[in-house]
């Protein structure tokens, strides 16, 4: 999976090309941490001579990467615009050291926590990574018929299926072979980056708010527009007036349609969407760096006691309990 020399045909399309190697243990943290905007990376020797190598080739949609070290490497990785799937070829590693502390198994792909910073620890390792741009993945998800609305999310702790793992490695192997043999063209790279996004979606099926079947009927297009508006703007100070405008309905007409089709009101629907967003954010957040009050305020809940009661009624647990899981 190592990137090819500069004359590779993929260079015509590639906009990301990185390579660093060395034996200087003092230089390694700065160089490697810089690739991920890490601020507190520590590198130390183990047995034998210290060495490291890092290489990446690709574009905003997809990059293939490899990272190798004879030594220990630990530090933080902040949030990223990419979904990063990695797996060990050799060595030992733990992801999310300060929270879930997930040990990596050689050959088993795992998604890095996608919505918060995390801490890692690697020892004498050979690691492969694929970075996939979020907008690229979201586009492919919708093309594949993802029937959701609002933000797409991925749970890095989800158990992956054996068939999806085999398919992932097969697609990555095909991409790697195309690069190594020099037969890569911009069109082929584009097709393979789409296949990689599809394989990723098989590994980690997207989570999102499902659209009620009744809203898929053409005659209910205006209420579907209202629902989409709510999901896309739930973080903003919106209400029935703004929702009705998005649906090209009067406020009264909006109220009647919501009650008839969804058995709820626009404000109750908006509240539930916001509660769902809080639940997702708390489940994926770092409790050492996040508070319930911070997340609640992001989603428009200013009265914390009423919010906590509504949250408990919807999820059968208090928000503090979700954050602590």
C-alpha cells in the first residue's frame, strides 16, 4: 500500500502527497504529529535501532497511507475532516486510551473516533490507513439510497461484519495494486475512490434520522420539505414560522399536516430532533472534555432541568448517564 514514486499516473489527480522517514527520535514527534495537527506526541525507542516512516498519496476524496515505527508513539488526534479507517499489519496499539481504550487486532479495520479528539498509543508497529473525505462519503451514502435526513453519523465502536471486512480489504488491495503497477488513471482513481467509500459504508452503515414512509409519497412533498428543514437547521433558533415558510404552508396548515401525517406538532418534532442530536453527541463525546450543559446549549436547550426531564422521558436515562457510558 506504499505510495509510488513521483512519476505515478495518479499524480495527475493527487493533491495530497506526503512522505517522511528517519532515525531521529527527537524529530519524529514534530514530523508525525504535524500530519494530524497533534499537539502532544511522544516518541521513544524500544529495543533495537529507532526508525520511522510515513507516506500518503491521494486527494481530498481518498488518501492511502502507511505508518511504520520501531519505537513507541503516543499522542492526541483532534477532530478531522476525514473519516480515517486504519488497521495494524504488525505491532501493538490502543485507540482512545483515556476513554474506551480499544486494543487493535492486526488485520481488523477500525474507524478512528470521528467527532471528537482522542489519545492513542502504538508500539513497534506497521499500520495502514485510508482517509476518506466526509463530503465524499456522504455523497456516496445518499447515492446508495441512504433514507435519512439531517446529519449522517458513524459509530466507531460498531461491530463490523466479517464479510464487510473482507470486502474492504479487497477494495483497498485493488487500489494498491493499481497504484503499484502504474496503471492508475484519473478516471480509475475516481471509480476506486467511490468503491472505497462504498466499502466503508458497508463496514460502518450510516446512522441518521429515518424518514417516515408516509413522507416519501409525492403528495406529501411539502411536509417532507418541512422535516428536512428541521433536521438541517435544528441547531438554529427556528420555530413554526420558519418551518412553515420552508414548506410553503401557513402555520395553521403546517400544524394540521404534522398532526395528520406524523401525529405530533412541529415544535414537538423539533424538540425530539434536538434531543436525538444531543443523545448522539453525548454518546460520542469525551466526558473529560464535554459537559451536558455545553451540548444541550448547542441544540437550543437553555432550561437544563426541563431538558433533563424530556431527555429521560425519551431515552429512559439521564443525559449525564449517556455521557458517562
